[in-house]
C-alpha cells in the first residue's frame, strides 16, 4: 500500500520558496562578508558594530549635534579620546552589557528622535570619525 505522495506542484512550490529564501539569505550576508573596511587603529572597537555603515550615518548626525551643543566642532571629542573612553567602558564587558548599564544608569542621548545608549552613540561617532 503506497501513501499519498506529494504532488509535483507542491514539490515545485516548496522548492521555489526554499530557493527564494536561500537567495535572500545569501543576498543579505554575502555583501557583508565581502565588504572590507579600511583598517583603523580602532578596529577592536568598531568590529563590535553589526552594521558599520548605519553606525557611520548615526555617528555623523551625532557628531554634528555635539558640535551644535558645544558651539564649536573643535570642542567635540576626537577619535583617540573616544577610543580611550570606549576601551575603558568595554574593558571586561560586552557591548550589550555596557548598553544595558547605560540604560539602567540613564546615560542616554537623543539623536533625531531616537533615544539611544550613550556608549552606542559614542561608538557610532568613532566610526564616523574614521571614515
């Protein structure tokens, strides 16, 4: 006695869906794997970012806002100062732990309507300064 097998149509549709999902996954991951960033002295910090391009965009906005708040862009933090501060914060903790700590301590920054943990914003500013 043979069971009710799968129809060709069901197999073709299932295979098509699986192929589409696979191609979508490749389309998302392969460019990230192949895209290399210019080496910087801060790659130990910047490698913790999931999406460096998005962080650069956020960092540019935050850097401009910091300059507007201080009145002069020369007073805003520079890369070596930021890197030293971030390395101290991330010395023995992960980025997730540090951002949770920022949230708990109320160290937040508002950037274009988004309220973000201070460490994430500073890391984004560092990424922007290094582009």
